[in-house]
C-alpha cells in the first residue's frame, strides 16, 4: 500500500514537472518572439543619424544594385550621403538590403497600391530618418518615385532600363505618364529620359521637349579586357 502511494506521488510530481516545463517553455518562446519583434520595431529609433546631419542625403529603394552604386561612386566623394534600403535580390552583394523599412517590401514595392502608398507616407512623414532626406532617386523601377511624391522633396528619376516597369495595366502606365509630367515640370526635380527615349521612342510624345544630355559616368567599371567607360 505504501509502495503504491509512493508510486502515485512520484507520477504526480513527474506530471507536475512536465506541466511546468511546458508552461516555462511556452513563456520563454513567446517572450523571445515578442522581444525580437519589439527589437526589430524599435531598432530604427536607436540608430545614430548624425552622419546625415548637415549633409545632402538621398533615399533609394531600388530593385537593382548597379545604378545606385554608380551614383554613390560619383557623389559620395562630394559629401553626399545615401540611405540605400535596397529591395534587390542581389542586395547582399553590396550589403544594402533594406533594414528597418516599414510598409513596403520586395513583395509589394514594385507596384504598391494606393493604400500602401498612403500608409508609407503616414508612417514616414515625421520620421526622424526621413526628416534628414533631401532627395529621392529612382532607377529600377523609375516609377518607384510615385511613392515619394507626397513628401514634397527633390525627386530624381532616371529610367535605367524599362520606363514602364512596375506599371502593368494601361491605366497604371497612363497615370505614371501623368505623374512624370508633373515631376518633370517642377524645376526642383530632375528627370533623365535618355534610356526612355532609346528603349521606347513612342514615349517621346509624353513630353513637350526632351531633357538635355547628362553626364554619363561609370569610371570604376572595367571589363575583362581592361577597357573603361
């Protein structure tokens, strides 16, 4: 009888330990997940923004690492700073993959909906990092700059390849044409249509006049034969 009672007591203690183990494990895992998410969410507020103070700062969310790297190579020696939150699948090559980027991502940034655009503006309109941004640059897709129009900053549009990239319907493309006219009509903004005109001659009719030729620079790029552009 005593042995049976002891066995029952041991089983009870064993069950209690298992119960406590699962409770503690659940608490630990839940706390870790919450802690990680909070760290990710608030991490951007602990970033040192001083490197952008009193500097011309350009923001980029490109899906291509090369054009923005060209611009960095040209302007960084002049003291220009870049906030490069790349959405490119090759961003790991330049260590520029988007971190602490809210609302848009590689999944929705190519053609963000109106709702996403509004949310992006509402989130960043008074953000301490965005307050240091002087200009936005868009290469690939060039239409990414529609996302930045509400911020009322300088916008640099350079269509590196396909002008219509990311605007898949007729209405989206027409709206992008209208927005680009708006951007091009503002003397504070910069548009380069060289690639647009080469790739899509029909798009010349979008604008009253072609933009002047701009400096072409890719001095650091060398081919295997040793030539330099």
